[in-house]
C-alpha cells in the first residue's frame, strides 16, 4: 500500500476555517497547514488504526494535540476538532478508534481504549515531527479515551481537555439502579448505522429516531425487543443490559476512575447542566481539586450535544486559550476564574467562581397535602398524598439530562405535572428573586405497597404564564426495604435563578420512561421481565421536604 501523502489546504477550506474562527471568536490563524490522510498506526496486537495528521506548514509547531474518536474524521468532527487546532499552529492526530471508519478489528465500546491510547502515544514518540509536547482533547466518548490514557499518564503529556467525558460507564448505564435506556439503546442504534452510505438516508434516520426506537424501548422482554431493531449488530448492548452489577468483570475496562488519582497535569473540564455525564464531570473536578491538581471547570446551559453546537462560541475559545497556556506556553497568567458556571433562569448568566459548589445556605420548603409547597411545615394530622404507578402506562420522561437532542434539556413540564400518576407541589409566587447553586436535596417519606418500585423527583421553575421548566431532578430504583423507608434523594447539581413572581414546584413520580427502563414491578431481571405489576404510593407529610442551596445571602 503506498504511503499517504500530505494535501495542502484548499482555498475553500481556508475560507471555511476563517468563517468558523470568526463565528466562534477564535484568535487569528497561526498559519497554513497540510493534511496527511489515512495514516496507519500499529497496535500491539497487530491491528492498525487509521488517522489523519494535520501539520503546520511553514511555521514552527506549537505541540501536538491527540484526538481519538469513534465517530469519523470528516464533517463537523474534523472542523470542530482537527481543523480548529491545526489552524492555531498545532500538529493534530485525529484517529479513528478500533473498528470504526477504516481502523481494524471490530468495535467493542471502551474495551480497548487503554491499550490503544498508549500504543498511539508510543507511535507518536517515533515520529520525526513530534517534539515531545502532547495534549489530549475531546468530548463524550473522546473524553473517556482520555481518562483511559490517564490511567498511566505518558511523560510527554502536558495537559488534557475533557469535554462532557465520563470515566465510569457502569455508573452511566446503571448508576441509579435502573438501566439508562434512552441513552444507551439510542447510542447503540446510532453506532450500528453511522457508517451507512448516503447522507439523505442518514438525515432521514435522524428525523425518524423516536418512531423507530419506540418498539425497542417499549417492548417486553426488553432485550428481545431491542435486538429485533439492532439485528445483532451491537453485541455490547446485550452485555450492558444483562450485567447490572458494577463488580461484574465485564465492566473492569469501562471504569477508569483510577485515572483521577494518577493525573498530575493541568486539566480543563467542560460540561452542561443538562448533560448526561454532568455528575461525573463534577466528581472529576472535586477529586482533582482535592489532590491540588491544576483543574478548571466550565459548566454552561447546554445538553450533551449542545456543548458542541450552541456552546461552541464558549467552548472552542476556552480550549484554545488553555492549550496556549499549558501546551505551547504562548500565553501567561492564570485563567480569570477557576470555575465558570452559567446561572440559568431569568436574570442569570455567567458567573466566575473560586470553586464549586459556591458557598450557600439551605432553604427548606415542605411538601403540603393538596399540592402546596411552603416554608412552614404542615400539620401533624394532614392526610398523605397518593398516586398509582402502572408499568402498562409508565410515567414518561420529559427533558432532562439525556443524550438524544430531540428529547433532552429544558422542557415545559405542564403535561407531566397534570398526569394522575404524578404529584405536583407548588409554592406561592416569590416576592423576590431566589438564586440557587449546588445540589438540591429532597427528603421523602415515601411508602409503596410493592417493594419493586422507582422514585423520580424534579424541581421546576413555574413562570407566571404557567410554563414549568425543569431545573434539577433525581431518580432511584429502590432496593427491597427502601419501599417502606424515608428517602434522601440528591438531585442534579444546578445553578438557577428563580425570578420574582415565579413559583417553585416539586414533582414526584414512580418512573421516567424511556430515560430509565420502566420498572415492571417484579423481581424478574431487567432484560427478560414480562410480568407487569402496579404499585400504589403514599407520600406522608411533615417529613417530606426539599432543601435548596441558596447563594448570595
């Protein structure tokens, strides 16, 4: 096979790079570059991974950026990753992960990323253009591969930029006790078809995602329903669904949290309040901060996919500035604030913080019978609030921290609150703004006549016109015994400003399908269950309350 040759950047590509830079507020181009496509990088087992090498042309390179992706090396990926950093004067190696887009062997998500990452760095060391300065960059799966490499950080590594990247895939899939169905079934189906020919066909598949995936998520048994759609082309999906226990050896290579104890170089973390991996990003920040690692955090008002679209004008300049400081050393001085957090809601915006979470005090609001929410506790003889959860008509998920762009993020929750299987507790209109920052907590005196049950709670901001947007929520699949116990539920971290005249609302339900696989109400395993048993719930008042982390007092 002939060696790949370098291609100069065309006039059209120069114009495109300039347009992207102007639209996202990037610094002026550092010079021209050439691209060598189809570079083959050998792994220890003889498999070759394919990469594209972007190299500065006629200028001194500023270091090398390694990006490893299962999503291809052309289109938006090459523009937002390879081309942006190449235009700033860096060597960029954009590599396709094993089993994707020409790289050898079969795709087996996350299982080979530790070894493949280190073998790629070993190959880089032997390249005449590599000057010993290395950074890793990427988001989502591309963030996981960075944590995999950081299990044993290479000495050349100067910094890492992890964007919405998890370090523990078992927690992402099963951390609540229920399977994260919408995220991982939908992702698996996308991976099966991402290399199908035809752009129009791909666009049609995206437009029809919800309709096509519904039978695979609503059928029982769940695994058989999903396999009918996946046609056996995503063998990892059946393993994920069959293995709920975190100590199963299957998950060993998909849990790389030990990297948080090994990394020493500066790390920039970027997340969105509605990103499915938000909890892990905040854990990464807290852990590295506790070890006194140079770490910075940016959290914007984005879902997982919006980080790369709506968030690009914030995310790309921050990444370039970080590389300037820590890879090329072309910029001096500290970042203006260690933490940048966007406060959602009316009157919110970006805040520069010394740390996360910010100092706060807890405001307590009690759940009252007949749908009230107030600072004063209810009387001791108030009746319980009740509802019935029926797996034959499961409470739907609306918005929140999901992967799929069509269903995730901030949504109007009025339809959800109006359901008979949802309890809504709403405060009086606020007389002044209330800003929260941190992790809300709901304490719930919950009782169920069926031990096999789930609990979902959500905080909403209700505007004067009645629109109720989700701010933060929590879900838990209860273990036997918890169905008759008081629960403490830590909701998603958030930064939100409730405007004067708005009301605070707490929703309580018995599920959030298809975000989490519905609880059928028996002890049957999730992949094979077919029997449906409802559960009747009671929320007792007096001990049921929400604690809001209020800032600015």
